[in-house]
DNA sequence: GTTACTAATTATGGAGACCTTCAAAAGTAA
DNA sequence: TTACTTTTGAAGGTCTCCATAATTAGTAAC
C-alpha cells in the first residue's frame, strides 16, 4: 500500500526529532530553543539535546542573541544553509545559464554565457563547461563543494542523463550530459527536460505556488509542456510524458508556422525574431497580425485543452519566450480553452522570465538532496556531500 | 516540502512499531513472534510487547500453534481482518452490485440486483437500497458494522458525494449519493466515478498490478477513462480528470455511432445489443463489420493516444463491456495508438470482467480506512468504526 | 548602585520503550 | 528416559524523552 515506515529502536526517535528540528528551522531566520521547542512540540530539554547534537554535526550554528529583550538572552540557532551548494544549469539555444544556490535555495551567483544558436555539440558542451567553471570561480567554490547539479535541456532525456532525442538540435541527440557535467562537479548530476524544470520553478517560486496540479505551457520557438501532478513533477514511465504536441490531430509542429507565415515584418528578418514582430503588430491592432496570433493561440489551445481535460489542473501557466506577449496571446488562448473544456482552470502568465529553467534545475537539485539528506527513513545524514 | 512527520515522545515509537507489526501481518496467514520479529526488525521481547498490546486492543488474535514442529511450539497471531467490514457498490445501467469485504479485501458476499435501464432516479435509488440491505442481510451484518462504503456511478462526482453531471442518465444529475447511502451504513461513504474505480481495481487485483502509471479505457456503451498516476487514482483539482473524450477534435461521442451505423444486425435489434453483433460479425471475417470496428478503434485510439502522449503510462488497460471482444478490438486499437505515440506502452485487456467497478469501490473503501486507521501520523487506532 | 522582575539555562529524578543475554519450559526425536 | 530444538520468560542495562525545580544573566525601576 503506502511505503512503510519501519519502526525501530530509540535512535530512530532521535532521528525523527532531529528531522523535525531541521524542518522547522529551514528557510527561516535563527530561532531560540524555546521557539524551536514550541514549533516542534518537543520539550525544552529534549530540544536542547537535539540541537546540540545537530550543532556538533555541523548542521546548526549559534548566532548572536537578539539584543534588548527582557529576561536572560536566549541562544539562537540557525540552519547552516551554506553547508552545501547546488547548481542549476540551463542549456538554451542562445545562452548557457548557471545558478549556484545554497541549501535553502537562495541563489547566490548567476552566470550567463552566450552561445551561437548554430553551435554544434562540441562547441555547446565547451560553453557549458565554461559557464560552470566561471560560476564556480565567481562563487569561490570548487566542483567538490557542489552536492547536486541539475541540467536542463530541450529534448527527451533518459534516466541515465542522456539526451535520447532532440528535435531542435539534431546534433544533441545521444549526448551523455550527466556524464559530461559530472567531470566538473561532485555529487549527483540530474538531467531533465527544460519545460519540466520551468514548470517546477513555477510551483516553487512562480505563479503556481501551492497548486497541486499544474499544466505548464512553454510557448516559444519550440513548444513544450511540463506537468505537475499531486505537487510532483510527472515524468511518466519512460520520461516521455507531456509530448501531447506529437499527436498529429493536435499538431504543435504546425503552431509556429502560423507565425512564420506573417509577411508584415521587414524583409530579411531572422525567422527567430519574426514572432516578436507579429505580436507587436497585433498589439497595435493590425488585423492580419491579430488573426495570425489567434490561429496560433488556437493550435496551442488544442494541445492545452487535451491536457486540461485529461488532468483537470488547478492552473495553466503560460511560459516561454512568447509569454512576454501574453497581453495579446493570453486572451485568445483562454477563449479557445474555454470553448473546449469541461471545467476551466485558471490561466495565468509566468512571471519568472527566462530564468525559470535554471531555477527549476536548482529546485530539482534541492529535492534530490532533500530525499537523500533529510529523509524520513534515514533521518538527518551528516552534512557532507552525499555519495553519487 | 514533503509533509512532515512530527517526532515526539516514546509512545510515538510504539505507535510506529505497532504499525510495522500490523503491516507485516496484514493479508498474510498467522505468524509466530519469531517470524514477526524477523520481518519487523524488532527484537523478540519488543515484538512480544507490541503484539500483546495489539491483542488486548482487539487487532490481533492468537490461533492454534502449528503442530508437529521441532522445539517448543510457538504461539501464532493473525490480523483480525474480520474486525471491520467495507462495502463496494456499483450502480450500473442494468445492475446494482454490492460487495462486502473484510479488512484484507477478501470479498465475502456479492449481491446483484437487476434494474431497468430506463429506471428513473427514485426507482434506481430504491434498487440500491434493496441491494445494500440484501447484502448486509446475507452477510449477517447491520449497517453499523460497516466501516466504509464506496459507491461507483457514471458521471462527474463532486467531493461531497453528489453527482454533478450524468450524461448517460440525465435524471441522475444532482443526486446526493453519499447522503442517501449514508442512511443505511455507518462510517464514511465515498462516491466515485465508475471508470476510475475500474482502473483502481486493475491496479489492485487486475492486469495492472504493480504498475505505477496506468491509462484505463472503459469501452462500452459509454466511453470513459480512469488514470492511475504514481500508483494513485488521479482525480484532478475538481474531480474532472480523464474527460478527454469531451475534446471536440477527438470526440468520443462519435465513437459508438460507428457501431450504431452497422446495418448487418436483425431488424429491431436493441441498439444496446448492436455492438455485440458487430463484433461477432467482425470475428467471422465480415468485411464491413471489420471496417466498422476499425473506425471505432480509431476514434477510441485518438483519445487514448492523447492520454498516452500526455502521461506516458506503463500500461493501457482496455476494460468495459467491449473488452469481451478484445480479440477483434485490441489489434486495431494497438495499431492506431502505435501510429500516433512516441513511446508505446503495453496494451492489455482487463480480466476482471464486470465486477471491476465494485471491486475498485471496495479498494477505495480500504484505502480510506488505511489512511484513517493505520496512518503514520497517528499510529494504529482502536479497532472500531472511525468517526464519519 | 541596589533591588525587583523576567526568561533562559542547568540540574535532577523518573518513566517508557528498546536491546542483549541467559535460564527455564515445552515440545520432538532417538 | 535422554538429548536436542526452539520458544518463552525474566533480568539488567541503555537511550530518549518528560516534568519540575534551582540557578543564571540579563532589563527595568527606584
């Protein structure tokens, strides 16, 4: 049925209580023992015992007592969120982005390295290496300090961190990303599809906070999805979930072609920039542009509606490059979805911008650590990089 | 992040160990203390302590020692699965079906009561009452003995156990099923869509055992779906998940019309029986019938493919009345799905027959009890019907 | 500068639940 | 009847928690 929690001896109880203390303290400012005791439900003496143990392990640190209070000043303890670091890497078409964050998810350093959209596999991997190296350097870290890294890329990714299929960059197919990045950093290296990471970021620090079921639409030069089900990223049995766009009858391949068909842009405009012109013209009321946007919205809504009907999410999040043009895109999209669906979810625009993938990568790294360092089954492990 | 397990005092540990003992013992024959000690990881004396406590509570019962073994005969204990009962009710078009089962899910009594397909709300509810009363009677139980009941019905159901929308039986819309059935039995009454319950049954005792992600297709006079995601029934934010058939572009409304268009049946055949003739003719090689089946399979595959692409399940299960004709239906369905999907899941036929909905209802009742009686947060509650 | 007040810390005693170890008991097999 | 096997029961010890009381280190008032 549910995974069972094997009981055990007394030390198990201490594990659980240590876990409770860490849980209360994470992501919060320093607390006194009395406050901790109240929030964990433990008695004061027991709380002190647990805290002292966690401090000697290196998870907790005493900070200056708060000044100017009545009574004897209380010792205060904070969670040492700087005990370990994680990386989030976004391998985009034009940019490699690397985020370094602490165990609370506080992003300390951000590095962007441009890369030619035409760059082949080797050149792109070199840019990834450079970006990671630079990020470690400015953060004053070495690869050994990194406890977990997640790499976001377009395409289908298998469980071993290999890109199984990349439509956008054919040369990318087959690249062993986890293995490659693992040369540079310690700890586990996870590889995940970029749309999924963007979806995860939205539930963490975006518009989908606290939502349990979310359909995320990456609308841009490529179209993709990320599904959050029951608060967790849904990958499917073979990591192939969310590929609704592949259904010929709903075809997302066609969707952008509507935008490309637009003839109102200056001659010789890079097809990648064309979309921006269409949205701009639509914004100014150009009838033909509005019609093109509407057709695009309809195609997008077709796949989105299929997902909404299938999953009944609380929220649909519109993200990706085109979400900047939500002012002209969101309404037609909403109308088309309302036309087709039984129950209409809230439909909102992402606010995380182009950092969402890297942010989601950070979050996935943290979730990985959460499972291995602060798990109910094992209690709190020592504050060292977990074995790979 | 994850729901936290508040630590606590020593009694918490006892709770967890009692839970571990119950977990080991459930659904298994009687075990000796030594065996229990081995399987729970507890020491022998502690195991005995826990077992004695559970016995005095009424959860465990001592049985005759196994004869003819070396050494001193060991006491044996079994889980008292008969301490409480659950019901599973299937309100079908032609039949009301009620299953009574013990806490291990062992079905002890089955009652079927026919009801006219044309029966209105009141008449159908009377049949439900009669079926439940009869089941209780033959099982020698009263409503007070029932700890949980789940009712399966077609249509959309809300969290309060009301049928929000029933396409198949318009008069059924708005019926307060949980409230109605609650008059007859004690404990919680859950109401759930029949396709979902059938899906649940498949993961419990059907072909989908051990599969984490499953798309269940109810193919019959109505077409429906049940989604199992991460081993759990997926309902969606407003219990509206799985309604992919409502998408006009994939329309399952059309699907059965292909079967109805068949003209090879004797004049005056009940449209409900028509499908059987089509499948039979197709089985005998009738070209036109084969073509009709193929068109139906294609329509069904369209929605199924959308679900498969969206969720990437390990398994697609074909259930419902038409699954009896899987010999002519499964292959065309499989081909159409293979045409459209990126990764092809296993596609199999249900073997549970027309008891699947009621069986799934039993399972849902048990899962409800599991959460309330054997939860990690609270430990083992006393063996009495939980408060409603 | 002393005294009163406040709230945290430290110390003490006790209870519950677990473990290991060993002797006694209750069977079967020779 | 004796030897062997396995379970049972009892004893002693450890760990972790709790409640309570005494001590300490500050602020506030006089």
